[in-house]
């Protein structure tokens, strides 16, 4: 069974540029999460989807971050414009339901110069 | 709000040594507790979990017991191997309101020397 797939694995951009990350969850997993992991820290939730509905986006900085999960399958997280402080690893995870085990992708490491 | 505190790393041990990684939590309700592990170059994966007080989670020789009286969930292994070198994250589930999310500690890096 394929795991959670994320791309790109690495991205280097200049500040004020836009960037997008893509996630394909495990087939059949209705719940999808985007987490932010700063260096030396644990993951912090940005947004959670139940199917195509964003049910918890309270930690998403909506002035520059946006996310979508069209058709309730894969998802895209966008940052526009990127700032130096956005340099981090962006993790995607999925689960069968909201109380199920989370399966994580390998993450997308963003460096903003 | 709910939070998780882990011992700082790195923890460096020789092969076959005993491992303890401390984890304490603060929660208003009755959370489930988890240990996730991140091997080099891989995503986080669930190592073990416990859903109520006095439960013991175990997997791959690792154990952790949910201690409500001390609000702790320490990870232990009797004899570590080089292949156990990884970053270990303690986490709790937050069932506040209608939401559900995991709150993670900052992680503890374990390095096992041959």
C-alpha cells in the first residue's frame, strides 16, 4: 500500500515569492492534516480536513497561507508571499477518521532566502 | 492549553544499554497518549499508544505506561540497537470542542553507538 506522498521534498525560494506543496494521502483516508515543523520542534497543526471540508484551520495564518482539498483526495498548501520565518518542514498526514492513527509523509522542506 | 514536555536530547547510548525518554503532559481532559518515531530521511510513524490511565503501550521492544497521577508517559527499552537511532516524539490527543488533533512535544534525538 502506498503511503502519504508529498512533493516537492525540497524547495528553495527567495522571500516574497509564492510556493506550493502537494500531498496525496493514503487511499480511503478521509482525514487530511497539514503540520508545520520548525527546526528542533515538534509538528504543529496548521489545518485539518474531513473529506473536502476544512474543519480546523484556526492555526493557519490566513493572510499568506491557503489550502485546498478539492474532491476530498489530494491537497495543496500555498504560501504567498513567503517570508524568511516560513523556512520549515511542512508535513502532510492522513487518517481513516479523525480519531485514527496518523500516517505522515516525508515532508517538504522549505528554505526562504 | 494542553501541552507536552519531553527531555532534551540528544541522548547518546551504547548498544544494549537501557533507554528512558521522559515525557510529561498537561491536559484538561483525558487524552490518549502516543509516541511517534522519525528515522533519518523518513516520515513520522506511530510507535505505540495508550488510551487510558494505567494502560501500557508496547511495540518493537519499546514500552510506555500512561500514569495519570504523575501525568507522565515515559518511553523505555531494555536494550537499544543502532537501528533505534532516530528522533522520538511524545504526543497527546486533544479532543477539545468538536476538534481532534495531536499536540507534539519537541522531540528527543537518540543516537546509539555500536
